[in-house]
DNA sequence: AAGTGGTCTAGACCACTTG
DNA sequence: AAGTGGTCTAGACCACTTT
C-alpha cells in the first residue's frame, strides 16, 4: 500500500493541463492578452505539442480562448448573449431592424431535411435568402432562409432583381404575410466551407445550428437555418421583457 | 499552367475523409451498425490513425457516429428532439411529470456565476438539487438547480431528510411558489467529471448548457444549469402546440 | 487474452499573417 | 523572412469491454 490516490486516478495530461491553464487565465491574464506560442507552452509544461493543443482546443470550445493562424492565441472575452427572439416582433424576417443583413438570394432546391420541414414538393425550387447577423462589427451568425415561391406570390413580377436587392424584395413580400408563430430547435454542428468563411472561422468550427419554422396561414411559410459561432455566442431565449444583449458570463461548473 | 484547381485547393485530408465517410454512412450503413476499427479504416484510406480520428471526431460531434472505448464505432441514430419548454407548465420544477428525476440535494455555496444570476449574497449556501433527465432509458441531461434557502422557508423543519428524498422535499416546497416566468440561455460547453459520469460520456464531451432563471415574486427564485449531451440531443423550443419529442433530423447543410 | 478506442510522443511540413 | 497556428505521420502505451 501507500499510494491509493495517485495511481488510481490517472487523469489524462491534457485534462490536468486544461485545468491549470484555466486557472491561469482567470488570475494571470487579461482579456485580449496573447499567450506564449504553442511550442513555448508545450516546452514549459513538459508535454508534446499535440497534447498541449488538445488542452487548448477544449478551452477554445468553451469560449475561453481564441486562436488564429499566423497570429496567436488570445484570451477570449466573455461570450456574447444574443437574443434569439421567442415571439417578440424582433426576429420576424423583413422587419426594418438591422439584426440581420441581407446578403444574397438564389432560387434552388433545398436540402432534403429542409424540404421535409417545409412539407413542400421534393424537386421544388424555393427562394433561398442568405443573411448574416453581426455584433460589435463581427459576423456572429449566417442564415439561409428558405421561402417557397408559393408563399410570396407577389414576387414573380420583380424578377430582374438579384443579389442583396433580391433578398430584400423577398423579405419585403414575406413580411406582408401575417406570421402566426415560430418554432425553434438548437443543436450542435460544425461549420461548412461557406459558413466558415462568413463567420471568419476555419471549416469544421463548432456552431450552434438554430432551425426556425415560421408559420403563416396554418402552414409552414418558411424555414430558417442559422449557424451561430459556438465559441463566442450564448443564445438567449428571452420572455421576461429584457431585450438584452447581456454580456455577462452565465456559468461554468466546477472543472 | 495545367492544373488550376488541384493545387489551389489543398483541402485537408481529414476534411475530405469526413465527406467520404459521411456519404458512406448515408448509403452503405444502417443505424447501429458498427464500423471497421480505426486501424483498419486508417489503413484502408491510406492515412495515419490520428488523421482518421480527426474525421471521426467531427462526425461524432455532428451526431453521426457514436464511439465507445473497448467496444467500437457505431452509426448513431438521428438526434433526439427534446423539448425545453418555453413557459408551458412542463418544466416547472416539482411538477409530477417525470421528465426530471431527483438524484440528490446538498447545501453548498454555488459557483460565482450562479451567485451573480441569483443576486444573492456571495458566501450564502443554497439548496442544490441534482436531477437527471432520461429518454429511451438513457440519461440525456444532468442539472443542478440552485434554490436559495430564503425562497423555500417551509423547509427548515424537515431538515433530517437527505439524498433524493431531500431533493423531492425542496422541489415540493419550490412548487408552492407561484412561478411568474422563465428565462433561458443556451451555449456550448464540455462535460465536467461528474456530469460526464452521469451522461455516460468521457470528461470533456461536448454538451449544450442550458441556464434557466426561474422568476417568482418579482425576484429570481432559482437558477438551473442543465447540461445536455450535444451529440445525441436537439433542443426544441416549442410554442406551437405540439409537445413533441420529434425524432426527425432537422438539417445539415451541404458539406 | 484479445480487441477496441483514448492518450501521448517527437518530429515534419504547410498555410497564413505580419513586419 | 520570421513567427504563428493547422495538418500529418508512425509509432507506442493505456484504459476499457468483451470473450
């Protein structure tokens, strides 16, 4: 006998490292400060660079760090609380708020999963509006809003429009509908190539995928698929008045 | 000249691998089926095992795969849609629904972030109720519900209780309050050691952290921090009637 | 005991940003 | 050109589950 605790809990190195770094971040670093580079850190802690990276990846996933190739690793600010309006006028597509910035609009046949949600025909093309949402001058979310042509009949006449102008036109028509409600789902995903570019992240970066169904006239009038940067965003589902963009950190359980 | 596309887009191997595997999963495998082991797969694709693992990790993050040490890698079923009630009677702690299963209850001083949300004193101990939520016989979420002693004054008399019985007592008292509303935030996190055990995952596994503020008598009466398995869960925020446990996959953008 | 995924190493090269 | 993080390799050993 002698050692009961030491051998019986072979905590992975990267896990222990993460804990140590996490505490150091709380006490010895300020937001925005750059950490020593990975080679220096791995040497200092006496581990391989891959192991050190495993710890950094976790901390980045938790929104504690921000890493940029060619630049370095910096201490991330607390996550931004972004309101994903539940039934306030807020999120109704087409409203003049500039939460969302129209980018483009094409007609295409949506992915099978979206077709299923729309309940429309399988080969049908729908207006696909591309929008981005920004905060503090940075893009934090990219959305594809799928609006079946049947839902906005007034549009065919304005055909010639393209790009952002076209997107605005579709949204304007869409706004004419009396929206009856929305329906949301949130899940974890990883950024595709296009999303990654818009979010200024590498492909595969973790994102929170918010799928919204917009109801009008008893049917699903549109489906939105928004991808939020999971590293920098905390999605808030208000209800109690406060239309907040609360920047206060919510919680982190004992590590 | 000659090659413009080939050299200009040096897509990472693991990314390409992920795409190939993803398509194979759609066409050649059934849910629950076990894949060849990592050494075989890496050999078959002519890459190092670490590279293969990078692709598998992403697919697991997206809920397409499930890996268990000592067992193997299997094709995951579509994510489970779990309702995170917005203001339906549903989620009121203490209701007899068995969405949540009381596990334990201790009095302790909560993490700083929770203290901030509660607006209570800093050194104050609060009733900390531990609950788990299951679906299909598996635990999908673990929650710590922080209830300040001041909010449930009727409890001190029943002191001797402990464990799950104590938890039920606190919830019963809490239910007596007239809840006025809730407030939620969702963000990405990684499972701590205790959470991981309850969720049957390894520490560091990705989780969706749902922070709920319960309002009563014009104050924050309790704060819940729930961690949902991000690999298997899709959180739904109903509003349109349907109290669903929709098991249909919502979407996945073109890879 | 055998087979699986999980951790770790030491090194190499690449893509990107910045002076 | 120098410095950063990102990708990739080939191998080793460990922890866990199943037989």
